[in-house]
């Protein structure tokens, strides 16, 4: 048996019982307290009839119970399905139906959202953390009377412990499955390639813990270091916490870094403790990274490229490589990742030619849930995972991203896919046709931009359309710009021509 996620949780708890593990606002928890609470929550879930290998949805914003609840699911042998709280009830309903989830744990601040899901799916049982709705209980209350030792379960390397929805690079909603072994592989990947966590280090988390930010929790747990959690990103509080908590590492998306640079306290904040500014998720505007390095020093900046299907780091751009044309690259392949550039047939492309990135890694997902055809498309016969990203490898071994095999938009670190925005726009009775692309934006890197043709005799404003989409999709998916046109660009066979639209919007 290889090392499992469960074993790594247990090791950290054994080695550092009295050290501070989690800090959230005025609350702090030792390793022992997190370990005990996670065990009690695991027993509480079992007491509610949730069985090992069941899928359980977690509807939680960042908070004091984020880590204990994740650990509880692992200790109970559950397959957790995190729900991004920014998504709509309709989007979550679809996710729950696709995965057959029967139980949801929700944060007290999301009780109304949970109730709306319950109305859509009456058979689902909802358990609150400090709250309850009809048909469910407060899991924290149940946990109070439970044992502080973990449930006795037997786990296997390939037990699925995380099913994480991602649109990936195809725009089709799919659920990547990670196992006991692959998640342990993710932890090792981070420690080997990105960050050498020390005993007294502390990482500040402002981005959602269900995504890349949460991957850093286990490496810090294993080294007896602190995880400092913010409910959400706020530039003022973020800068203050760097100083107050003597933060040594932060994980940013480009938009967050840009907002910090624009803050009046950026240059005068004491960042003497800060050793690493780690960033990824979307391309970093050159002007932003150059200004940040000039003020905070090049030696602090680390870039990673990875995917939900193979987290966290496929390649890493180290501080000493943050210069010249290399600022446009995503670094060199990681030591525990095999990487090839291939053509559509799966053959290696000639050196210096563009090819699709294919990888093999211990951190690689098991596959997508209930998607045999998609898995057959994404995995080669000899086990390489296609990323659908196209890149070129230079003579020094640095990977340069060239294009995507889809029209995915990355705005503020979030993936947005044109089709779902177009579908929402087409629901409006005044819209006859539309096309959505990403356009360059100094703050968000890319702005969701819609070209809309209106039916004859109809009138609709830009603001009305943006608000209409916001009623159907998450806020970050709304168009930031709407351009009214007589007709949208199409190919010769009548398909939407997004390249032509992007070219048109540049002029």
C-alpha cells in the first residue's frame, strides 16, 4: 500500500498535538483540537446514516470548520463533493443529480441556499454547521457527544475521497475523482516542487479552500505549520493579516495581486516574514508581475501550472526564472511529473513544435465520474492524461502555453465557458442570437464579453441583460460588457465564429 490521505492526516495529528494548526479571525485550534473535532464530525455523519464510500456534498464558505469537515469526511471514508458557494441553485441542483448525492452539509451562512436546494431535491437530507433546516440536524450539536477517536475503517489506495466538478478545457461540466493515493500524491507534489514548509511557517488563505488554495493545507499540516483562513478576499484585511500573523506564504490569482497593488497600504505593509508569493489559475499580466516584483522582490514569486485533473503543479516557474521572455512561460516540468507534447493521434510532436500537453503523475485523477466515453478521450491507452492545453517546449526545457483547445475564458482566476453564458442570454425574449468571448481586461485578465443581436422591434439595455444572466448563473459568469450587433460572426457552415468576434472587438 502507498501512503494515503488518511495516514497523512493522522501523522500531523500525532506529531504536533499542542501546536496551533488553524487560525480563523479570533479563533484558533490546535492540531489536537482539529483532530478531535474532525473525528467527532466523522462519527456524527456515520450516526446520521452516511456510510463509507457515500458521496456527500459540502456547501461551505471558508471558515473555522472547513478543514475539520474535510478531515472528517476522510476519516469516515466518504467521497466529498464540494459545491462552490458562488454558483447558482440551478447549477448545484444539476451537480447533485449527476452524482446522486443524498446528503449535504452546509454552513450557517448558506442556510437559505441549502433550503432552496432542498426544495429542488426533496429527497436530499441537509445537515447544518451551527444551523438546521427541515428534515436535517445541526451536525455540530450531534458531534458534541461523539468520540474524539476516529472511526475504525479500512481504506484502499484507489478509494475515491474527492469528486470535484470542473469544466476543464472542454466547457462540459464534469467531475474529476481523486483517491486516497492521488491526494497524498498532490501533497508530495507541492512539497517536492513548490514549497518547503518549515515548522513555524504560516500560509494565508483568502481564495476558496475547495480549489487550489485548499491543496496547501495538508503540506502545512504535515510540517506542524499554521493555516490562517479568511472568509473571503479583502485587500485591507489581507495586508493586515500578513503582518499580524507573520505570514510566510500566500497563494494568489492574478486579479487578487492586482487589487493588492492598487491598495494604498501595499508599499508600507510590513512583509518581512513573507517568503513566497505563489500564483497560478490564469495568465499573469506582465505589467502586474513586474510591478509586484519591483516592490516585493523577485525572490518571493513562484508560478505554477496545473489542473484539477492533475493538481497542483505540472510545471513551476521559480523566482530566478522570473525575468525576460521567461515571464511568459509557465516554467519547467515538475520532478514527479512526466510530460509530453503530442498530436491528436497521441504521437510526440517534433521539438519546438506546438503540441497538446499530456502528463502522468502520482497526483493524477482516477478519472471523471460516470463518463466512460470522456475518460477514453482524455486518457491514452498507455495511461497519459490529455490536458487539452497546447504548448511549445523551448530549448532550455521551459514550457510556453500557446492556446487552448477550447474557447474557455479565465476571468479573475475563474473558468467561464461561452456556451453556458450564451444559453442564459438566449433565454431572454428580446435576444435573437449571441456569441460570448473573453476580451483583454487590465483588472480581470479577461472580461466576459457578449455580442448580442436583438429581435426587430425589441429594446433591451446592457445593464438589463447583465442582470438577467446574473439571475441564472454565478456572478462571475455575467458579461462585463455587452456589444449590440446586427448579427454575430459565423463560419461558412453557420457555426459561431468566436475568433472572428474576438478580432472584431479588438478594432
